[in-house]
């Protein structure tokens, strides 16, 4: 395979869970990177297309991570417009982070495929890091992870694997026109995952299944924006229905090694202090 190291890559979601790791890996091998975020210079904002041109100037490849999710209504139109502008600006390679089993996300995939660029789609399963760096962390720290759903198993995916795959397909030839499904090597229920986190961290964490409407009411009471409430409901009541229960081999296909196991990730996350609760200051 041919490896390119001198072309500028725009990493969208450059401060997020996957984008920050992709940028770090590219930078480590001397590949020029421009972060795509509202706080970057030049800034990039999905909701403000006037920011796109400066972010794309001089760029040959783009890692596309759309926040909060490709499944949101209208996301496909936004990504389609961006992909068209990117190709017109001279971008040759687009790598899209998509969701495994998310039918709604496939509309955005189709728009990237139709852009005329050399495209690669990475369909990832539920992130391990959602339990340690994201909206599920408070629930884990509380000791009770309460969510709807029948408790179907999911091959949770380490974001570090996703980032390594993304960095590889961004800089090596041979991946154009490919869809890679990324997951961990084995499937766990949420109860299994909480048991693994408990064993690694020393916390007592359990999974509690609750009715969907109770879950919705809790999200609303916490002040979660309505569009995100709908997204979380979609994920928990539809996508996590077992459709992704069989592990995928995309990590092996791209990297030539197995995906990282959940228990290995949990031990490392615990060692890094991911589940150490910081006490509130005394007033």
C-alpha cells in the first residue's frame, strides 16, 4: 500500500471522542492536521456553512464525525452539502464515521458516496468510552445504570480502535469505496458491561431496566434538549435491539489484529481514574 504523509487532513469533531484521537495519531506520524471545531482557527461549525470554505482550504482529506449523530433529521442534507463543497475545494478523500445498524445514518452515507470523492465509511458500534467520558458517566458513578431495552448484547467498541482504523484509511491507499463495520471482539449485555466495570474499578455498578417513558422523563427532567432526547430514545429502543449483537471484523480487516476487548479497556480506564468521583466542594 502507498502511504501519504504530506497532505493536510481536516479532522471534524477534532475535540471529540474520536476526532481528538484521530488527530493525535496523525500528528504522531508527522501528518499535517487541521482541527475542525467551533473553537479551532479557522473555526468550523456544522450549523454555519460560511465557516466551511476556510476550514477546507488546502485540505486533501477529511475525517467526518457529525455531532451529535447522523441519525438526526436533516443530517444527511448537511453532510451532503459539505461533501459537495469539499470535493469542489479539491478534497480527494472522505472518511465518514457512521453508526452500525443505524438505518437513518445510511442516508448520510449515500450522500458521501455520491460526492465524487474517494470515500470510506466506518460503521462503529456503541463506544466503550460512553461509559467513562460521556453522558453515561454520571449513571455509572451513581451505581445504577438505568435504561430501557430488552438487554440484548452489544459488541461495545474501543474508540482507540476506531481512531487507529480512521488514521490508517486516511493515510493509506486501498480503502476507497469500502464500508468497514467496527466493533469489539465479543458481545456483552449492559448488565455484563456494568459487572466488568465494577470488577475493574472497585465500584458497585448494576444495570436496571426501566420503561422507555420513564427514561424519556428522566432525560427531560435533566434538561436534555428535545432533539437529543429523541436521539437517545432511538438508540436505546431501536438500535440496541440486538441487530448488532454479532461482532464485526472491520478492525481486523484494516489493522491486521483483533479489536480490543472490553475488559482490557475497563482495566485501563479504571487505572487512569475514569471512575473516580470528585467530591463536591464544602461550602
